[in-house]
């Protein structure tokens, strides 16, 4: 805070010094203009006096006095010029330093200073014109007192001084014309001057008295010049101190600019880090999105896993059912195999019995061939049985026809019984016995046919049952093979499901690890973001503070520049004051 107050005081002092410097410069310019105008007046006066050298002894004395006065004024003007040049040489580096300090707002301040200087110069020129008009009126009054001939010249001078700004460009032509007019009037009024010599002597006495008064005024002006010189020295000391303060402020400004550059670099680094953190935050957001998508995928995977587990349970249940069915089918297959073995053993025994009974039945090693041979034997037996039955039927029919014939014969015999009872009793008995024997044979054949038919039906039923059993066995074997293949497929699918479950568990573990890492990274990114936000806020505060300091320094610089301008104006005013009484 003290540093800011000190800086503010230094800036205010610099501004005051700059304003004073500007005022002093304006004063210097005004003094230079006044000195130039006085030189022009002195030249005009010298020309007038040179034209009046032919006026006589009194005119010579006046011219000598005026020449001495002019020489003294020229010496004083030269001294003032030397002082002005020294002050300019002293103020130029200060002005240059101040101008070098104002790189930031130099153009605006220059334009403002030029406008203010032009306004002040116009005001000073108006004041100087008024002062010169007053001095010219006084000189004209003195010349009227000395000689009436100077009245026309003073009037012309007043006219020329009034039209000074209008006739600066044509000043040389005006001087030539003025000299011609002066020569013509001098030739015309040479005679009139002789008449007014007496009045001139009186005016010389008055001029001598006025000369004494002017000398007193000159001494006073010299004293004032000494006072002004002391003030100028004081102002020079103040300017030196102001220059030192300006240098100190410039150093502080440079140091502050360096600090500003370093802070800008820090700010850029922090902005880069902030951008990196933004990128990391975006990455964390992407990770969160991936995390959410992975969570969704995990939920879907868990749902799939639950579905797969349900499918697994169902498949296990189906497997258990299939295993039970396979066990049952195995038991059925074993029972069927045992039945088939029994049937085959029975068939083998039947074949052996057929072979023992004299039939042709070859016992094969394989079951199918043996069943085929048994089928052939049974079919052959059935065919032979059918043939025998047919033959027995035919034989029965023939026997029935014979019986019918016998009946007819018996009836004929009965008719002829009476005739030949004795002869036919033996024959009837034989025929009856034969008939009984035939009936018994027919009955036996019928029983034999029935037995064969029963055996055939039994064999056919057994054959059909065997065929059915064989078909069932084949069907069961095919179903068993299908069940084996399905069981192998189910085992493979179960193994695949177990592998998928293991992979899903591994993916779940990896996703959980990624989730933990993403949480850690997100927390670290949040911590870094909070730190960066605090650093960014601190940097913004520092930037605002530096901006305020920069604004204060710029204001101080403007103030010092204004003070320098005022100092220049004061210097110019002092120089004008020193030149006016001279």
C-alpha cells in the first residue's frame, strides 16, 4: 500500500513536472518570438536612424545614444538567447526521456499537447500583440515628442504591426516598399526637419529624462532577471529531480512490465494446463460414458449370464432328464438284449429241434442270419402245412364223396338188404370199420392241421413279435446314438457356456478394475480442476491487480507528462517575462 502511495505521489509529481516543463517550453517559444520581433524592430529602427544620419549634430547625438541603447539591447538579447539555448539543451533530453516513456499513449498525448500548445501560443501571440501594440504606442508617443515626422512612420508601423499576421509572407516586399517610401518622405521632409530642430532639442531633453527613467527600469529588469535566473535554477533542480523520478518510474514500469510478462507466461502455462485438465476432464467424461456403457454392457452381460445360467439350469434339467431317459433306455436295452438273447437261444433251440426232427435249419453265427433262416424255415413249414392242409381237405372231400357214395351204396344195399342181408353183413362191417378208420384218420388229420395252424400262428406271432422287438431294438439303438450325439453336443455347449461364464467373470473383473481406475482418475481430475480453478482465480485476481497498477501507472504517466507540459509552459512564461522588460 505504501509502495502504491509512493508511486502515486511520484506519478503526480512527474505529471506536475511535465506540465511545468510544457509551460516553460511555451514560454521559451514565446520569448524566442518576442526576441525575433524585437530584432526586427531594432533593424527597422537602425534603418530609420541610418536614413536620419544627415539631420545634423543633434540627430547624430540622438543616433549615438540610440545606437548605444540598441547595442545594449542586442547584448541582452544574445545573453537571453544563450540562456534559452542552454535551457533548451537541458530540457531536450528530459523531453526526450519523457517522450520515450510515453510509447503507449504518445500519439494521443502529442495531439492533445499540440492542440493545447497551439491554443496557448495563440493566446500568447494575442497577448504579445497587445503588449507590442502598447509598446509601439509608447514609442510612437516618444517619437511624436522628438519629431513630428515620426508620426507618419509610427502610424505606418501601427498599420504594419496590425497587419503583421496578414503580411508575413510578403514581408520582404513590404520592407522594400517601406524603404522606398521612407526615402521619398525623407527627401520630401528634409526641409521640414530643419524647421523643427528646436523642438527636437526640447524633445531630446525630455528623452534624456526618459532615458534615466528607462535606465532605472532596466536596473529593475536586471534584478528581476536575476530573480528569474534563481527561479530558473530552482526549476532546473526540480526538473533534474523530476527526471530522476521519471527514470525511477520508468525502471518500476519496466520491472512491472517484466512481472506482467512473467505473469502472462504463467497465465499461458496455467491456461495450457487448464486446457490439458479440460482434455483430461473430457477424457474422464468419456471414461464415465464408457463406464456407463460398460455398466450397461455389464448389466446386459449379467442379464445374459443369468439367462445363460437359467438356460444352463434348464439344460442341466434336460440333461438329467435325458440321463434318466438314457438310463431307462439302457435298462430297457439291457432287458431287450436279454429278451433278444432268450429269443435267440430259443430260436437256436428251435433250430436244433428242427434239425433233430429232420428239418433243414442251419444254425448261423449271426443273429440276423439265424432269424432269416428261422423265418425261411417257418415259412417253409407254413407252406408245407398249408399244402398238407389243402391235401387233407382234398382228401377229406374225396373221402366225403366216397362216404356219400358209400351212403348211396348203403342205401342201395339197404334197399337190397332184404335181398342180400347175409351177403352184405360182412361187407357192411368191413365198410363200417373202414369208415370208422377213415373218420379217425380225418379227425387225427384235422387235429394235426389244427396243431400245425396253432404252431404256425404261434410262430408267426413270435416272428412278428421278434420283428417288432428287432425294430424296437434298432429304433432304440438309433435313438441311443442320437441321444449320445445330443449328449455330446450338450456337453460341448455346457463346456462352452462354462468358458463363456469364466470369460464374463474375467471381463467383469477387468471392468471393475477399470471402474476403480476411472473413479481414481476422475477424483484426481476433479482435484486438479479445483486446484486449477483456484490458481486461475488467483491469476485473474493478479491480472486485475496488475491491470489496476498499469492503469495507475498510465494515469501517473499522463499526469507526469501533463506536469512536464506545464513546466515547459512555465519556462516559456518565465522566458517571456525575462524578455518583455528587456
